[in-house]
């Protein structure tokens, strides 16, 4: 079954039709395929009803659902809290279906409860990473015309700075707060029962923002149907977790990788999840042991660090004895990292590639079919091929553009870049791959200027803009360079203004300046000084020449 347009142009539960009004024209949509029987969805669907409420209705409300810092919730606990917050959104904050609600916080059960509350009221969740600064938050708020926000009180400062430049943002509720007007206090005054809005399957429920190569964020729009579709493709066919599994990991819930792996997938099978506010490799490994976690999601960089920790400490037993499945995504998995993890733990990593535009993983493999250096084969429900520059499908062994299609696909929020992402019904991910004779897809590189470091997407021009605001910088060029530990690191090539002296002190000053301007993970880990930068006759920076010098 294929579909290139919404189920129904007539019915929507959204009173605020902002999202539907700003979907790309239908002719620019990718081809959507619903080939599996489990992908036949009803026209009306609310993902909160399916993922959360259904378990309580089946008498499973007493099952362990979420754990966090000194917090342990059953499915009934999470449902009650999400329902109370839904009342706060509607009755106290004036949210109507279709409004965009910004979520800001580190991973925690409370953030997940807020997410489910947004689903229940038929609004649209726009989750943002804790590290984002006011400038980046302002871009997102303005582009999505966000009217409401639920924010961890400890992260309110940058949001407050952004709000001053964003007249659309009128209502902010603070959680993890002891204030009388905090979300917890408001929620306690409301009923634990809420009637979910009867949303259409193709009502937008998520706008996930992803970095553009220019530094201007792109909002990717996903439906209630899409949330359920990703739960019915990769998890049952590749991950094959069980209801008694305990999920854990590091990706933020603002990343669709984290939302899927740490909330949607465990709840889709009645399992439980551990949501850690801080999940660096040094903290993740002890947490695995503490919570007896069995399914782990993190990036290759973290697996490499944890493997070295295990080998150095000789902690193979208690540290990882509960683990049985480990998933790597967010960046390409080096064969050496796969081997290092298996040597340290005996566990074969499950690799996969996903995209914010596709919502989650679409090429992967299970443990039995892992191949060093290969990402895998298309996940059931998805198709993939290698495309040439003219849109032709290339034969095995030739490097080209990775193209995919399935039940999810790219729909940018009012963005001309939709035309570049979709070609002949296929989604072009921005990755160069080849397909070997056995059908395995093997990563080669990015086809654009995106820098992927430690699982984070970083746009070079955004870092350049931050550096150029420093009084010492006359010109600069930012590129990604290979790094054994992080895949790539950000490198800045800087031309100084007269009167400034190159040296380690200035390098540190520039690095700290970038950290204070944009999300700290974007700072240049390497800085070099030059007399001039390579440019075209028209003055355009030639980043490819900087990369070639590497």
C-alpha cells in the first residue's frame, strides 16, 4: 500500500491549524508506504492512547514503567501524572489542540509525562536539548510560532532570554519546581483522569528540529501515525526486546533517537525505561549496573569509552552482566569500536542509521547478521537504494546518495529545503553509501557540509558565525576533521585582526566564547591560525580545500 497524501483532508482535531497549513505541497512529499499488515492504521489515532493508556486499560497499570533520580513510576503513575499535566495545559495555560508546546529539560520521567500530556491534549511537542542557548531557542520558537512551554526550572534562564525576543511565547510552566505555581503543584490540584483528544492519525504531534548545513534549523513534522509506525518496524523486527527488559541510554529525548529508544519503544511493548539526567559514558556504565538495565542506546563514541573503562577496571561482571542488547546510532559505527565493545562485553552491537526527517532507524541489522563496517539492510517496512546525481538507481558496489522510503518521511515545516530532500518520491538523507553484493549498505561519508561529532549534528556556518562575533576574528572557516574517538571534531581555521596574537591563550578564549554563544558541544576542539583562507573569485569560502588539506 502506498500513500503520498494525508488519510483525510476533511478531519482534523486541531483547532489551531498552523501545522497542517504549513505542510509541504503534496507533490513534494515522499512516497509513503504501508506494506506491512501492522502499518494499517485507523483514521483517528492518538499515540498516547496506544502507548500509555492501553496498558492501564488492559489491567497492566501496576507494571514498572519509568525510573529516574529517586523516582519510580508504574504505568498507572505515569498515566495519572500525564493526565494531571494535560489538565494544567488546557485549564491553566489555555492550550488548544494544534498549539505548539516547547519542551525544555534533561531526560527525566517528568519530561516524559509532559510529552505524553501534550499528546493527550492534541497539541504538538517541540522538544529542545538542554544545551541550547537563547539564540538557538529563539530560532525554533519563531519558526514554529510556539505559544506555550514546559521547562525544567533549572534551565529557565536561557528560555527567559529567548522569550524576550519571541512575542508568540506567552505561557511558560516550570517543572521540577517547588513553587506554588510550578507544574507539579498545579498538577496536584487536578484530576488524574483525562479524556484524550480524538486526533486524526495524520495530525502533527511532533515538530523535531534538526540542524541545517547553513545553521538555520529545519522543523520536521511527524504525525501520530508516524510515532506508531516506527514502533512497529525496527523494534519488533530487529531489536526484539521483551516486556521485562529495562531500557537505558544517553540520547536526549529532544533527539528522535532518544525519544524512540528510551520512551516510545519500551512503552510499545510494556517494558520499563531509565531516564538519566546526566548520561556521560562515565555515568552510564554505573547506571547500567544500578538499574540492572538490559537494553542500551548510545553513540559509538560512548561505547568506545565504556569499553575502555571495563577493560581497565576488570568490571566485566557486575557492570554489564544485565546487558543483553546494545544499540549504536547517531553516527557511523567504526569496525574497531564494534570489536572493542564485543571484546570487553561479549555483546555484538546492533548498528543502525536513522534521520530526524524519517523519525527513526530505517537501515539496521540484528546481532546475528552484523558485519564490521556495514550498517545493515533496510528495516522491514522500508526500502533503500543508492542514487546517482540524476536520480538513477546505481548498481551494487558504486558509491552514491542513500535514498529511502517507508511509512515515515520528510515533511519540513514551511521550508524550501523540502525540494532538495525528496527526489522522485525518495528521501535523500545526505549520506554517501554503497550497497555490496549481498545487499548490505556501507557508509562512506556525508554528501553535505554537516559535521557529525559524538552523535551530534553541527553546522559549520553556525560555528563560524559565533567565532566572527569575537573581536579578534577577521575571517574563519569551520570544517569537520576525522577523529578516532568522536568520528569527527570541529576544526576552525582563523584569520586574526591586526593587533591580536595567535597562541594557546587565544585558542582557549575563542573556544570559551563559542561555548557561551551556542550549544557547548559545537565548540571547535581544534583551532589553527592562518594568514588567509581559500576563496573563489567571488569571495565564497572553499571549505572543500580546507578539508583537502587535512
